[in-house]
């Protein structure tokens, strides 16, 4: 298991793949919380142009800056392609949100040197650090 407290303390820039501009969606609420907590949030969704006041990119490869953590809000079947993109852009961590599980993609990310968190919520884990 990856060292979640260390991952959250060392990450500065979080690319949120599958983010929605709809306030009732978990991706939006979690991202808003993380932004308020001081992280730089980079929305990644080809169907959005801006989310939470930030320019939205179609894919990780379009993001013009270094990404520390890739936070995945997509169904599990999409994870392998996202992991490959995360490896290509040099991300340090791939984080699959609650309910997002893909063991083979997780192993691929680990073999490429990335930390992996699976089936966990970044908001809930961050709140644990504040206790």
C-alpha cells in the first residue's frame, strides 16, 4: 500500500481526470475541496472547457505543466489508458477514486515507478491528515 499521508503532503499539482462542471458530481466537490486545501487543480475532461475557474484540458498529454498526482474519476475500464498517459507525462502518483479498481493497471503503474492508490477518496484521506 502506498504511503497516503506522504503522497498528499508532497503533491502540489493534481490533474483530475473525469472532472465534471456539475456541482453535484463527486469529482467537482472533491476537486473544490482539494483546491481550497491549497492544491493546484488541473481539470482533464474533453467535454469541458473550464471547471472551478480552471482551464480544462482534453487529455493529460495536453497539460503544459508537471503533474504530481493523477486523480481518476472514470470507470475502471478506462484506467489502463489513463495510467499509460500518466506514465508518459511523468506523474508521480496515480490515484483511483472509491469504486475505481484495476489491478493490472495499478501493477503497470508501479512497474513504471509510480505510487498507486486504489479505491480511496482523496478528500476523505486528506481529512484524516487534518485530525
